[in-house]
């Protein structure tokens, strides 16, 4: 399969400075991501897209604080501040992002009972988003990731891309991380060991 796609992960207001779950320097990557978009053959965007009261929000669990971990039926889940609520200003892409060229916007995290970091599977690692089938049907065999956050949605997307048989590259200069308890280093190691190209 010859085609290649750029996948821009969650470059939304709530993950940028001033947003509900701000990633340090999240907005700094916008010019570089715009360059990557300009040079890409195919562009796919993901958009974190939660209903109000989503189960990944600490506010949905009495006595819980953001960044704690709880056990969900599908495994451990980090709790987050309310963010990327469907249709809110925080859920919009960063206003400087030149995403007109995007051929697909894939929304994730829209089921109230389950979070979805990866662009390919929800956090049960079973429920597909449909992205793998979309890419395969279009003959796209290699994917490059940029966006937010390095250690969550970018990393889980890249790991799933490899298990789904895609050649996966992460442009670290076009990503920024949340870094909870060393999660950036841990996820870089996992990606490297899985065969993700980190550049
Ligand atoms: C993300 C936490 C919660 C991300 C999304 O885009 O990395 N992180 N929802
Ligand atoms: Zn989220």
C-alpha cells in the first residue's frame, strides 16, 4: 500500500493554554502542523468529543479529583477535568489550525461510559472507531502523527496503528505531552519498542 496520511490528533482549544486540560506549549505546534498539512498527501483529524457528564471526567465521580486513576469495567482510567464537551468552544480546533484540507474528521470519546484515547480503538482496546478500515479501503499504509497529547492520544493512536499493520511515525517536534508521573518517557519507550518511528 503506497498511500500516506498525516493524522492530526486533538489540536483543540481545551488542550491549548487557557483550555480546560491545557497541555504546556500545546499551541506552539500549530505553525509546524500547518506545514505538515500543506505537504501531506492525505490529512485526517481527530477531535476529542465528549458528552457532558462523561465518565472520564472527575466531576462525574463523587469525591474524585482530576488526574486520579479509577477502575472502570474496561480497565484503569485516568480522570480528567471536564474537557472537549461536544459543541463547546473548547472542543473546537485551535483557530490557527489550517485544517480545510482534511479529508476526514474522526470524533472519539462520544460514548458516555467509555473513554477513547486512540484514533483506532476506544479504551477497552476492542471497540473500533472505523479508522483502520477507512485507511485500508483507501490504500493508505503509512501514517504520521502530530498533535496532543504525546503521552495519551498520540501514543495510543501510534501503538494501535502498528498493531493494525500500518507503518507509524510520530513527529515529536509537532507534539506536546501532558506528562503525568513520567508518562511521556514511559510512552516514548513503549512506542519505540513497538516499532513506532519517533522523529
Ligand atoms: C486526551 C486526555 C483526555 C488527549 C484526551 O488528547 O491526549 N487526553 N482526553
Ligand atoms: Zn478526552
